[in-house]
C-alpha cells in the first residue's frame, strides 16, 4: 500500500522551471559558488534553470525581481541564497516574507534542525524561509556552499516536484 506523499510524488511534474537568485553585495557569476551549486544540483536532477540573478540585499531591487519571477508562467520555483542572517544588511527574510501568500514554516524549521546537527546552536542565526508567492514556490537559504548543499540535498530536491504539484493545485 502506497503512502499519500508517495502517491503525490508519482503524480508530480518531473521537470521544474527554476530561477536562482543570489543575494550579495560582492559576488559575481565567477565567485558565486552558492548560486552555482544550486544551478549544478538542479541541472543534475533534470530541472531547467530559466533565470539566474545576483542582486544586492536591497528590498527596492529584490521586490521587483521577485514579483517578475512570481508572475513568469514558466517559473515554478525561485531558489534564493544569501541575505538570511541577522546583520543590518540582511533583509532577504523581510522582503520574501512580504511576498508570501502561504508561508511554509516547516521549511525553515527543518533547515535549522538539520543545520543544528552540523553546526550546533549557531543554526538559530539562519532565517531560511519559504512558501508560496501566488503559485510559485519561493525558498531562501544561507549563502555558504555547505548551507546550500544541506538545503538542496536534504530538503529541497527530495520534495521539489511534490512542492510544485501542491502549488499548482
């Protein structure tokens, strides 16, 4: 007998249209290892990376880009890296949260739980968050390659098609 999540995964789309956004004041395409890791992992999993952007952690720049990606029919998922900490420049959490119609608190909770296993109590400093903006899945993660791998390998890629299936319903 099959479980409900497994049935949902079986009826989910197999190829997802993705946008990758790196939030950084200093990174370039050549130095953006976190964003490149996301692109590489998505591509290896058979998904399409339709857009890749690097933008500063400024709401006035982030909001129009995220609204454009949310409204782009081919983009099912926006994956963001960077800007999730506590410094005065880190505004990604507030900006993304303002766009979410349906927050997905379990994503950030699960990320911090798994991160705690690796780095201890410092995991509380991450404000990884996600949810639905319209019918687009929007997930943030810290900028380090280790954090990107944790989020992508253990949370996002195993459930990506399932998330998109639910978002489209």
